[in-house]
C-alpha cells in the first residue's frame, strides 16, 4: 500500500502549496480528529454542503443519515462526492490584516459513494461511526433494533484521492517594514474540547458513567 | 424587511423539520458565531467543498482568498453557490447508538456570488471579514497596501435563501423500553474557546496586546 495519495488534477492543492501534504498518515490523522465532515453534492445543478457525522475504516469513510434523507438519496445516485474536514487551531494575529490568518488542519477527500445495504456491512459501518464519535461506547450499548437499522441510510465513500493542508505557524509572517511598528502580534490558540458529563433525566438509580464515556471528558479535538 | 427567509424548494429543511428555523435573527446569529464557512461549488461536474474565512454585513456574506485562487475564479464565474456554517455544541449520549447524536447550530445559505472589484467596496469587505475574526482589530492596523488589495480576491454572496437547524437537546430521547436499562446517558458539552495570547517573535520592545486582541482571550464561539 502506498503511503501517499497520488497527486492528480483533482486533489492537487493550488494555493499555498507548501502547506499541502498527500501522505495518508496525515490525511487519516485529520479525519480521525474531526467530529463532522462537510459533504458536497450537486442537486439541480446547485452545489450543496451538508454537515454529517462520519467514521473512517482504512480507506473508507462511512456517512449516515435517515434512510430517506435527501443527502443519502443523492449520494446513492451519484458517483462523485467530496468532503472536507477542517479543524481551526489558532488565530494568527499579524501586524497587518493581510497577513493575519488562522492555523488549521484541513483535509479534502474525493471518492465514489455507494449505499451500504447489506445488514452486516451496515452494522459494521454504524459501529465505525459510533466509535469515531465515542470510542468504546458501541460495546456498552444494546444491539441496534431491526427498525433502527432499516431507518438508517449508510454511505461508504472510498477515498479515491485526498489532500491535507496543515497550517501551524508559530509566528505571523509580516512585511519586513511592519516589524518595526509598535503593533502587537502573536498567536491565539483556539481550543475545542469536551467539558464535563451532565446526567440525563430518568437515569436508573445509581447508574454512573461508563469508562468509555468518562474517557471523553476533557478530550481535545 | 421581512424577519424570515422565504421557504422554497431550495432552502426547505427536509429532515428533522422541527429543528428548522428560517428567521433571519437565528441565521445571522449562527453566521456571526462561526469562524469558517464551508463553501460548495462545482468544478468539472464534481462538487467541491472549501473552508473559507468570511464576514457578514446585513444580507451579504463576504469571502476572500488569493485573487488567483481557484475558489475565487470559480465563484466569480458561477451564479450559484451555497455555504454551510456549523458549530458543534455537545455530544448527546443516549442509551442506544441510534439515539445518540449531537447538539449543534447549523446554517445553510444560498446566494449568487459576485466578484468585488471596486477598491472601496473591497476594502469595506476586507474590514467586515477582519472584524468578524477579530472585532476592533481593523482600526488598530495600518491601511492595506495597494499590492495587498490587488492580490486579494473578494466575493460577495447575497443571501437569496437560508435556513438554520438548531439542536439543543437537554436530554437524549431514548426508546421507551431503554429507560429501564442501567446504562448511563447524558450530555457532554463541547466547548470551543480561545485560550491565551502568545507573543510573536520580533515584537517591538514593550509592545503589549491591544484591547481588541485582549478581548478575544477566553472568548467562546
């Protein structure tokens, strides 16, 4: 297996190319860190962007929604889809507006979507998506009911091409003449993290959060 | 001015309709809270999703990139674009995988993109985008240089239609029979916040962060 995605017209990063990476490890790491993917599709010649839960299993990304959801029907019918997962890590506050920007991790994936209809394959995909969101939780829960499996639409997107763009500037890069100006510049990290568990109503008396759920507290994306 | 976006085939929310809102105040609030927009466009019949900085001025969303960037050229040439801004607020941890989900604020906007070429209009748009990211910063910085203005491509997207989907469940909603099971359930908030300013290198001696920049510390999205 190649360690890199082949660079083609499709996934070639055109802007700020020095930030572009095509190695699978980096692409996978960003996909695994994100919580939602923004999936693009075309409806009536109009581009649409829909945020979706997802999970990755090797070179396959699973997406799910209601079986009757438009996005599932559209993805079932098309052989072209793409998605982007982006995490913003910091503001890069420069001495000018032009050089101010953000640090981020961003991945774009191109693939052919297919509907997952086989019961076992669907269960596997649902486990992958659940484990992406809450590692270890799947084993703690009851099996999905048949009606739940039927009501859920699952799409498998095999990664045909992908690229990552990672910006992690330790300092803003300013115009040479601006360094002499008495304007503060620096980095302001943006932290995305789970806080503390809040009990639901109607809990069975004495039930405490499981290890899997506890492990999420304080976790940073 | 109407307080709501008209509901049409384009922006009608089809899934989980009880969460759909079309009032401008809610749509604007989500757009103003987000940091990046995922912009959808079509290239060679392929849907593409690109994360972009943005800012809102009334019913206009400004986007920017390098003047020569593909996304700017594509948006200049098309009369159809859409974008999505989503903020994830919590995991909703139910007693089953099926009912586990997320709380979020999500907005989809449809509009006709136009290139902003006039110098003054471009400066106004750049100020809107900068102020969206760092309120109060624009006035503290030098004017953009002519070369910077020329190198920047700005797109104005007038909001033709929009919808918001807000999920803020205080509790997971489980199958009636699952409430009797000794499985913990609840909410795990996800907090996205700026932390503390980090000095850049090469700062003029004695320069401290300005009020505008200080105000961002600890700010939650």
